[in-house]
């Protein structure tokens, strides 16, 4: 997957979580879960995007 697709997928996830904030804003645990989820998936997407390309020979 190219870096553009990784960025697009993370941006869509981020937008979804942030735009739905009013649905879970009263629950502190859900807010914390949303923050941790975005942080972990953001680091995961970054690590996935910086992997060296493997050429198929």
C-alpha cells in the first residue's frame, strides 16, 4: 500500500472519530479510548509507511 493510501485511511479514521465526538463526549473512558486508538493507529500507520520497499524479483 502506498503512503498516500495509508495517509488517506488514517485521515478518514481521524475525521470519523473527531466528527462523532458528541456521541461519546459524556463518557470519559470512551474519550480516552478514542485518543489511545488514534495514537496507536497513527504510530502504526507511520511505522508501516516507513518500511523499506520490498521489490519482487
